C-alpha cells in the first residue's frame, strides 16, 4: 500500500518534467497533475512497475472547468473563450490495494490528449464518451466516434457549459 | 473445388425480445459462426449528467433512481455515501442498518429479474413467472415503507425519508421463511436442468486477465474465479458487522468463467443476501432516521470518487463541487457500460443462438449504460 | 360483453350488428408488440406476470410488429429511438392502436427541461390513442388504460375511418 506522496516521488524521479505537481490543498482526494502528451508512458510505468501494479482503470471522465472568460453575445447566449477542459483518471491495484487519481488539462479551443487504450482496454469506450460529450480528441485512439449521441449530431458537444440546443433535429422539435 | 462464401451482416435491432432493452447489435457472420459483434448504444441517453448540473444536491436523487431502474435503492445508496463522505457527516446507526436491509432486498429483487428473464430468453418460460411472484413480495415490502414500487426516492443525504412501517419486520421475517424453499425450487427447475446446462456451460468464457484489464466487476468478475467484492474489500456503511460469504465461480459444469458460472454466482448471492437481511433484522438499533439530514447542502470545494457494490458490479460516483448549491460535475461509472465493451470478445467464435445466452448471463441494464 | 353470457336455448343462432361483432373480436384479443424501453417496461413485464395478469384480457406479447395490434410505448423516447419507432409503427398492419405508458412518453417526463436528447412526448412522431400517467404507472393503472382502449374500440365504426 503506498500513499499519494510516495507514488508522486517515485514518478517524479523517473519522469521529471512530465509530472507537474501533487495537489493536496483541496479537501479530500489528492491528485497528481500530469502532462497531457505523456500520459501513456506514465500509465504504462504505473501498470507494470513491481510495487505499484495499477492493473485496473476504475474511471475516466472529462470535465469542463469553465475557467475561461464568459462572453455574452447579442442574443443573450453565453459562450466561454479560453480556459481548459480536463480529464481525470482513477486507477486502482487489485493486488496491492491502493488507489490513485491523475488529472490532465488541455485547452478548450483544440483539446488533445494521448489515449491509454493500449494499456487498459477498458478505456476505449470511456474516451469515446469524453469525446462525444466534450470534444476532447484522443490521439492514436483506434475508433474515435460518437457513442451516446446520434452519429450525425452536428450541433456541438452537449456537456460543455455553453452548449445550446438546436431547434429541430430531423423534423422533430427539440425544446419542450 | 472450394465453395465461395461471403460474410453477412445481421442486425439485432433496438426492438428485440431478447436484448433486455434498447440495444442494437451488429453481427458479422460467416454462416452461423460469429466473426465480430459491434454494439451500438445511446438509444436511451437521457442526459442525466446535464440535469445534475442544474439541480441542487438533494434534487438529484430521483434522477439517480432512474439510471439502473432494477436496483434503484442501490443507486441512491451510492450517491448518499458519496455525498456523506464529501460533507463529512455521520449518520445514525439505525439509518445504516435500514439502508443495508433495503439494499440487500433490492439485490435479491434485481437478481430475480435477471434470472427470470435469462430463463425466458433461453426458452424456459415458467421460471420467469416464479421469479416475478417472489419479486412482488419484496416490492410490497418497499411499498409499505415509502409508497413506491419501483423508483423510490427513499435514501436521502444524511438519512431516510420515512421510518420503517410497524409491520415491516414481521412481513420480512415471513418472506425470508417462504423464500428459502422457493430458491431450492428454482434450482431444481432451471439451474440443474440438463437443457439449460447444455446451452450455457462452456459458452462465452471470460478469462480473468481480460476481465481485470477491461475493468469488469461484480458477479461477472466473480464468475471467473476472482474473490473481489467491494462490501469486503473497500467497505462502506455497516457491512463489516455481518457474517456472509462471497461466492465465486468454480467451473462446476464446464470451464471457469462460462455463462453457467456467472448465472450460478447470482443464485448463490441471493442466499448470502438473505443471511445479511436476517442478521440485520434481528439487531436493528433504535433511533431517529431524519435527525442528521442537513437543511442546506453546500459542500466545500473539492472532488471525490466513491464506489459501491451494485447488483451488477462496481457503481462509481465522481462528484466535483465548486462550493455552490449545485454540483459542478457528477459522473457515474456504470458497471454495465464496462461489461458491454467486453461483450464482443466473449462472442467471437460462437453461434447466433449463443449471443442470446451470453447477453443474458452478463445482465446489463440499458438505463445504466446510456444514463 | 354479453354475447356469450346468454344461454342459447332456441338453436345456436345469434343476431348482432356487424360492427359490434368486429369490435368485440378486436378488443378481446389485442396482441401487443414486445417493446419496452426503460423503467416502465419493468412494470409492463410485472403486469404480464402472474400477479396482475395481462393474459386474461387476451393480451399476448408478440415479437414482431407485423403480427400485432397494439404497441405500448413504455419508457423514455430519445431522438435516436424515435426514428425507429416511426418505422415500427408503419410496419404494423391496420387496425393499430398506441398506448403511451408513463410520464416520459406522454410529455417528456422528468427530463423535459434540460433533456437535449429526449423527445418531449411520443405524440410528436406517432398518433396516440390512450395516455397512462404515472412514473412508473402501477400495473393497475396500465390495466385501466387497456380497459379505456377497449371502450374506445367498442364504439368504433367500420364504415367511418378514424384518424
């Protein structure tokens, strides 16, 4: 069983600049902030290292941080410019019984994160859902397309904070 | 001279009697043998996560009910445990005992539906009626407590909405006494039936390494022989006060991890849940169930990931709070979502009729997959 | 209905209007398409189980829409599914009836406000005959919905076409 600080120190001495910081200031779960283009190398190390053995990805979720500047245009619609979208990874080891949380951030205009599908095959659909709901593009993903919305939904990414509903979809009225 | 063959694409569409909901399976076939299965989901996507960002924290609970509609008490239980850890409040012990009783009764009811519909898919119609008969007894118990049969809104953050009905304990004890011989009857009728064994043993084997790599949990993982149960390995509520066992698949009728193993793990789990309910009913402490419910819920800034053991596997809630009355993000990690990914690996090389057998044994609920 | 409750002592000849006979035949054996979408589908399954029997009204689930008379839309209708529901409805032969069960298919249900993928009421794509309210409706409520549909069929006319 290792704590978050011990894992952070171990990762820092191996990867150096890709590991950005360990955040424990907010209450409850500490998480480690990592570089978005190095996530696959870090996760491969986390999975195969003898005293870490993170063999199970519990959860992968996209989050809209909504920390850009909010602009109201003439129709009263609020859009967000700048700011970040984040992806959180929750890892677990079934042998050694410890857990870890990782976070990467990417810019809102062109969000790109490396995929971890080769490491844990279960990440495939989680990443497709993050793409469907937020628009985060996962580089080297085997099959990145929409999963929950219809395949021809072209009105944006629904879970972003500045999403607006279309009026009609294929002849059916969308609002109430 | 060799015959020229061609692959065929067959559609098991969203409307199908055996697909347990609105699921579309695209089967690529070589004659009768399956080469690949591509599941298409999203036909029941009800925008749960968008609603959570617009509601206050207690208003989210009726929406969590409707995700996995066969195990509603457990969805509420998971959300309440996550919020109580975020807010750091202690609930009275009576509340914990009642939550465990309701959760385990709900587990029995959910497994009864799973087994009944599995029998109906294979072709045995009578166990469906027997399972629903027993399920009506449990739904009657829920109805006298909180007024609803299927979607309860009963477990609130910090407590419960109503205390137990005065007749509840007597009726539960009667139910336990009547249910044990019914379990034996179900076993004689379906589990050890030669036709059922021929259709499900050695079919759709899930190897343990693949299961852990994909993140499969619950009875599907235990059917492959791995003893992993969140009630014992990552305990929450008062589960550590009861004495119960974790059944795993042993390859009794075929290989370890086949459909029969996953089915029989569920039958054995019903027996274990019955033991937990018996122990909890005898030792319920007194107290007030609504005393710890806070008036306004405004958690500190931060995030938390909590998981509970749904009848289908590991149900996880990832809640991010930004200090206001509404959550900033609620993400639900549904066990059936993960199981559906592994489904195409399970089906390769089997025949079309086996797809129905494998789909019934992994026990998915579409409301949970699509949220 | 009364036709078979009487005793036939003067030879086995029954005199009735053709309309009454056809309507009685149609309402006594409404075969439904096995179509369950979400939580209301579980209550529909419970209605066809042994406690609240559906079969005593003549209602049997059929797997194919081409062999059935009534479709019970039980559960939330999303945009992805609505296109397929229209196709299923067009595949059913006349005379066909639709029961909309539950709050989600009546008007969008609890998802009316922020549901970007929910169709606010199935009557935006197909014509509905009976609405059964509830979330989910009790099995007794669904049985009353069925009886109301039977009332409606009893007063149908085979000469004047309905909507």
